[in-house]
């Protein structure tokens, strides 16, 4: 199998890693780029049979998984660390709780070599569009009001946080470990807003539970984070 080692889990990507402004990408050229990467010449074909057949499952966990990891390494090597997110499918797919719908896992997403490479390109493009969408949303809220008078700054933060949590819930359908990506997106936004990294954990930890949040819960989380991030040091 081509490649060695492991690509980074997208849950570990910083905003510097993921920010599309830092990493040029041509979605139209991606299929050709992918076909030119070393793993593209060694795509295993999924065995015949139902995806739930034991032989298919064994293949998916061994040969299929090894190839997907090799492709991840190749994509990261060509495009940068952000590309590791192409496999972050929703639900209990390859990496659990992500925003990508085009790819699930080797068992369900790999068939013939040509079709598999097309799915990889679609998943990479989908992930990239999601990052660009998030960057656009960040821009809509930033820079945030710095004046704490009359709660203006806190209100602005509440709106931003509530919006971002809701967007991630919608995108991931709050399936499986969706909350990991929600926490990550909030961390990315804090970075984009200029909040020092050492404050992120204290602001986000335990802010989001594992269950799909109701509107009142989203509002409560947004209020707590907004209050903490805008609190003056002597408050």
C-alpha cells in the first residue's frame, strides 16, 4: 500500500491549518490532481457482496482503511493539513461526527477505482466549501464590538456563538460526535476574533453537551460564552 504514517485527524486542525484564505484551492482541478497522486494508481476494489457481508467489512477495515489513510496523507502533502477533513463524514463514519456527506467510509464509499476517486474529489470539494462557508460567516460577525457599554459587546458575541452552533448542528445533523466539531468551530472563531488561545479551553469546555441542543440550550451556551469572553479582568 502506498504511503506510511497517519494524516492528522481534522478535529486537531487549528484555524491557521483550516483557514481557506491561507491555502489556495482550485475545486475544478481537484479531480485531475487526485488522479495524479500515488494512491490513485493503487485503488483497491471493494469485494462483491452486500456492504454488511463479513468479507466486505473485513476488507473495509483493512485494505480499504489503509488506502483511505494513504490518500489522506497524499492530499495533505499536496494541499496542506486542511485537506485531512475530506473523510470527516457525519454520524459514525470514518472519523465520526463531521460535516461531510459525500464520503462515509471504505465499506460504503469505495467501489470501483474510478468511482472511488470521484467520491474522494467530491468529498474534498465539499469539505473545502464548508471551510469557505465558515470563513464567510466569521467575516459577517467580525470585528466584534469591543465597547462593553450597555452590553453591546456581549450581545454581539451571543448572536455570533448561537449562530455558529446552530449552523454546525444543521450541517452535522447533530449525529454521533457532532459536538467535537461544534467546539472546534467555536475555537476557530475565537482565534479569528483575536481571543488568545490559552483562554479557549476555559470558554468552551463543557459548554456543549453531547445531546442535540434545543434553542433554549443554544441561547444559554451563547450567553455564557459571551459573558465570559467580554468580562473585564477585574470583574
